[in-house]
């Protein structure tokens, strides 16, 4: 029946479509980079793919803001947003680390008596990230329906996880030499990806910043801090995104110390 049709609001869902488009373009660009013979040749493709992932983050931020500002939140928008997030922040980063960055990640010889060293370690790490991202989105939707999500996120949001992975990868391939492998940096990145994967399905509370909008007031120090942050992003484009995502990653530790430091009344 026509009355059963879900409400589809134009602007928020248009931003979600932009999120999905950036994720799709990131995947296509990763495929192009996979055809290169060396990391040096593949660098432009991988860097462009990561920029598309950052673009998805921006669109994901805008769709929620527009929906809340216009009172246009809807079940359709929530489901559409989750599907787009799975592509842009789940599949695209998983492909990036599996086929582009960690393509030569291998087990040590002591764990590979056959000498083939075809362990499947790379795709296993990427799939763990993808699986945890899917579980994270499903849990978020369930909590949102029951109204028990509260003001914070339970587990790090998948856009922030993807931004963390993409920004660190961006730095690593920017300083890598002309080789297909990142050397021992591959193992560092693999450990970080596993850590961020488990944080997505953890119960660690992360701030949502949903209450920050055009009417939010700030003191002069907050304004100066955000202005300085914007300047750092413009000046150090390669390193600033990683610094922002790392700060958000450790924010729960800072908040917990602040909460325990406040004496109870």
C-alpha cells in the first residue's frame, strides 16, 4: 500500500548517496592500483582511494547533521546509511589493506615448514576488520531501535575506524620506497587494524558529538583550539588526519581519567 512506503528525505539521503559513491570510486581506484608493478606506480591510485574514503567520512557527517537539523531522521535513512557505510568504511578499507598495502604480508619461516609462505594471513586480517565493521553497524541499529544507545557510541564508529586505517596507510605509503611491500611496517599496520577491529565491537564508550550544531556555543579557547586544528590540517595534510583519528581513539581514556578525578557530591 502507498501508506506503507518509507519516508525518503532528499538532502540527507543525497549525502548518503555521495558517501556510497565515494566508497564505490575508492574500490575502483584500488583495483587500478593492483595492476601496477611496484608500490611507486601504485601510490597515486592508493592515495586517491584513501581520499575517496575521507570524502565518504565527510558525506557521512553531513547526512546525519542535515537529518537532525531538519527533523528528517527516518528508518529508511538509517538503513541506507548503514549499507553505504558497509561499502565505504568496511569493504573499501578491507580491500585496501588486503590487496594493496599488505599484499606481501607473510608468516615467518618458522611457521611455514612447506616454504610456500602462502598463509592467507592478509585476507584473514582484512576479513576480521570487515566482519567487526558489519557487527558494529548491526549492533548500532539494534540499539537505536530500542532507544538504549544513549549519548555516546558503544565501540568506535566504523567511519572513525576507516579514517584511522586510511590515514595511517596514507602516511606509510607516502614514505615507502619503490617496492611492493612496506617491509616491517606491514606488521605494525596489521596489528593496528586488528586492534581497531576489536575496538569496533567493544563496549568502550566514544563521544558522538551529535549535540554540536550551528547553535552550539563555545568559549574563546575552544574557538582558538579548533582554529589551530584547522591550520594544522592545512599545513600538514599528510599527518594531520592521522593525528585527529588517534586523538579520538584515545579520547575514552582521557574522559575516564577526567571522570574519576571529579569528586562525588
